[in-house]
C-alpha cells in the first residue's frame, strides 16, 4: 500500500472525528466510506502519531468503545 494513500486516508479519518467528536468503530467506518484495509491502516497511522485514543464507556450495563482525537 502506498504511504501517501495511507496518509490521505488518515486525514479522512481525522477530519470525520474532528467534525463529529467521539464515534464508534462502526459509525466511523461508515462515515469515512473507506475499505476495511484502508480504514484500519489509517487508524494505525493516527495511533502511531499519538493522535487517536479509545474510550470505553459503560451504558446500560454494556461496554461501548469509541475512537476520539487526542487534545
């Protein structure tokens, strides 16, 4: 996979999170409209750069995991 493509996809993910705040994996993947491999490499890019975090919240007795941008 081309490094520029991964960087561009990371920008897509970052922009969606920046516009919408914390999101579940399913919602974030749907909003970015990236293929699975592209989506997960973009997440890895952002995580490696320290720009992405996960938050686990318990709602109605169920753990829900969200992605969010670091401040």
